[in-house]
C-alpha cells in the first residue's frame, strides 16, 4: 500500500498549527483523531516525520527542562511549515475528489454486473 507514514506529515503539521507547540508523546496521543488511514500509526513513524520536518525547516524543536520530570523535546511549526500545511491541504483536497470519483465509479460498475 505504499508509504502510509507519509500521510502522518499533514496530521503533525495540523496538530502543531492548532496547538502552537507540543511534544512527541502529546502528538502521538492525538494522531488517531485526524489520521488519514485506518492503519495504526507507529510512534517511530511520528518521530521520523518530526525529524524530517525539522530537517526541511518546517518545524523547530528545543529541549524543555524547566518542568518537573524528564526533559522533553518540544516542537513548533515555522512559517515554512504553515505554508507546507497549506500545500498539503490542496493536495489532499485533490486526492479526496479523485477518491470520491473512484468510489462512485466502482459502485456504479458493481451495480451493473447483473445486467
């Protein structure tokens, strides 16, 4: 089915846009709410995606050590990341329309079998 983890990227961007800043554990807990697949999203895919987004300048991170408990890496969207989220929205809108056409045609073809 290809690299479904690629579709983790727009979800992470959206969550960071909504939250302002967050850490991996918190993002992992909310991925399922906006997931673009029924498949379980592995935490490794999330962290791989965060590292790639940071390498591409879409996200910045820093270690938060001033709270009780262990240090946590906190992620935040950059202006480039906000633009990248908009790009994803356009792409996913096109994919959504294409999928709707496909499903409609598949159902139409299934309905015409008995003819």
